[in-house]
């Protein structure tokens, strides 16, 4: 019996990272990966970005599980946040589950979650009339799996990250026979990795990359600082092997790399000879040509960490003119500006910089030939390119047409598109609202576009704070407006501008006080608008203007009690005259009367 089928991307399409896809078969929803992405420059102060799964919250009882392809952050990084909302089982290979546990352990809200299930290429899981199975692929981390959701209408296949490498070692090899078997069963829809769709050349074999790293180490006389992604286990193993071959000691820099190496070693996925690792203090006592420092940085991101080192912000590591900084990762195109900035900063220290991508193509993603090979293995009726910016999805779609898939059977989806299978064919159905959820510190989703806009304006034009004190009953300004500026102008050289601004504010406030109907919001908005126009005319800048209006009301209330009314009245009058005199004296010095009630209106 045919079930209704829906495929909904929650991330990973028309962007780098944040892979998450929902496959809805009947009343069951299967989640494929649950990743994050690191923020680009315009997301000021944001730590990471995860998908928005409000739709899934509304269908919470239909989610049957999360199926992870591998242990990189773009596939498992959002899992801790997802498990805060959904108590569902998580499936993945042994290495993937170990890293997923590591990610979850770091969040106190879900650190006790333990519904993890280890699977492999021989595992099949039955969910009523749907069966989930797996196949092994080659990537830069061991035990990477693709996912097959078997339905009565055909297979829905999700490749995850993959490439083809005939020299791949055990644990990294692609099961070509299994791919052919899946294709022969009939693939209804294929969701395939597009991250390497722009790569026209031949990918470097991992065997050749290992040799290249060893040769680089061999002919360097000074200290070597190697930058790599912490979770790229294959690259870390190649660096370890090269360090042993040239008889150098290895220093691990960064908390992430230590945790990941310990996890990989405990599972037998990484071989680390005894005596190879030393501390930074021990390295300082050795000759530079005896040391290699593996730098991964916070959350496995080495580029920003290299910037800190080059700028002198890292107290444990300083670059010298005999050092080589060797970057063995391939940064995304979105980071190109940061990469060039990092190179310049390193060269300023006198050190040499070398990128492995300058000589080889070490990508962990399939190139154009590999992508077409996967399409020929699967022979899908419908094709959905995923994992990449639009230009990469579009190029992958063109590659699919070249191997015979009709253009009207290819969908370049957006986040929230609902691809629905009905009456024997897929079409784009309803669209659900899927935005980004931004993580800043401990805040989850509490940063929106308005906050980011304010941060951007603050970073570009600064802030202008105006404080005015008024007496609304007497309809007058009690104290001249005080102005504070941060990040907008240098106050000492712009005193005339500050004075003119204060005059303008005083005029605007008085005009509002003189009106019959006084409105606080109108007053603040009036101050903002007129001051904003004035400041732009003078400086051609738009700072954030924050008006603070304080109201002062004078009250003199006295109560006479008991039978001593006459005496109390007499004393009260005398005391009142005294207070009046003191109050006049204090007001002359700009202080507040004891009986004044001040309230700030912002």
C-alpha cells in the first residue's frame, strides 16, 4: 500500500553546513543528520547557527529518530539542542555515536540522555511498514554512512558526505557492491552531497596526501605549526604518521583535539605511538626542528585560532621567523576573506605559510566525476542536490541532466520546501517557515534580525545616549540634556556638535511639553528622528540613538496626628519653612529635594 511521502530540508540547501532533512512517510518522520554551521561575518557575536524546527515541534509525536551519517559538526552539531525538544533515539556508527555523546555531554540540559544506538552497513531497522538501512562511504572521518529509507514506493537515499577513493584504508572504504544493490532495488529519490560540485580536477588520494604531509615535514628545518579540523580523523592520523616518520614530537593545542583523539583511540580508530605526545612546556626545551604543534582552535576551527596566535593573543604560542604554519584543511569559499587576512597576519610575524590546497585538492567531498558516478549507481527517478550553496546545487543538477535524469525530475530546494510524492510523482507542495536559530552564549534563538541589525549599526556608527530631566507639571526642563557618545565621535574635538545636539534635544523636549496632550513614546521618537537627521547632516553617520527621559515631581505631604494638633501644626510650619529654605539651596546646587519622586522613562 502506498504511503504519502514528504521530503523537507531544514538546512543544508543554498548554504554551507547545517545539514538536516526530514523524510515523512505516512505518520512517521525520519530525521537525517542534525548539524550546525559557523556564522559568517554579518552574524556579529553569534557562536553557531542551527536549524529552526518549529514544524517538527508541532508534529512531535511523529518523529521516530535521528539518523546520523558522520561525526562532523555540520551533521551532529545541533543534536544537543534538538534533544532538548525531542526525546527520540539517535542512530549512527560507533565513531559517530561516540562523538555525538561527546557533543551532548557538554550541555547540562541533555547530558543524561542515553538513547543512542550503534549501527553499521549490515544493520536494518523496521519501523512498521518502513525499513531503514545503511551503506558505507568514504569521507575524512571513519565509519561514515549513507542512509536508505525503504518504502513501498521505492528507496529514499541520503548519501551524506562522500567521495570515491580507491586507496582508502579499512574503515574509510566505500562499499561499491552495496551501492549497486541499492540502485537495483529502485531509488525513488536521491539526496546527494553537492559540496564538491565545483571541483573539476582530480581529487588527491588520501595516500598521496599522507606522502605530501610527510615530505613537507621532512624538508622543514624549523618548528612546524599544523592547522587542521579536530574531527578530521584521517588528516590527524596522517599528521601523526608523518611526525613519527621524521622523528619529531607532537604537541596538541586545543581542548577539542584532545577529547576527539582520546575518543578515537579508545575505539581503535586512531593509532598513536607511545612517547609521541609532549606538552608545550616540554616542547619549549627542545630544538625547533624536533617539534610539531597541531593547532585546531575552538570547536575545531583552526583559522581564527591562527589569527590569535599571529596577533600574539595566545600566551602559550608565539610565531618566529623560523616557523612554518602548515594549513592542512580546505576552508570554505565563505571564509576566503578570513583566509587571506590570516595569511597576511602570519607573514607579518616573519613565519612562513603553506596551504595544502595550493598544491593538492584534498577535499573530503566528491568532485564532478564522483557525483555522476553516484548518480549512475543509484539511477534515481527524482534527484535533490543538497549540501551546498545555490551555485553548487545548480551545477550538480546540470551533472544529473548529463547522465540522463530529466530536468523536471530535479528539485533545487530551499529550506522549508515540502517535496510531496502524490499520484506517482514528486512536486513542490506547501512551504513551511524555516529560519535560522542563532546560538549566542547560553541563549538559544533569543537573537533575531533586529538585534543583529543593532549590533551591526553599533559596530559601524556607535551609540549616542541623551539624558534629559523634566518637570511635566510645570512643563519645563529641570536640567540641561546630558549627552554621552561611544564609538561615534571623539568628544574632545567635537564639543560644538555635542552642544548643538543638546540644544536641539532641549528644543524638541520643550515643544512636546508645551503640547496639550503629552505622550512619552512620541517624545522619545521625536528626539530620535530629529537628532538622527541632525547628526547625519553633520557627520553622514547613523549612530544608535538612545533617549533617556527622567521625570521629577515635587510633593510635600505632611500628616498631623494625635491630640497635639496645635503644637504639631506650629512645629510643622516652622519645619516646613526650614525645609523650603534648604530645598532652595539644594536646588541651586543641582541636587534633588528629599521629598522629590524621580522616575526614569526610557
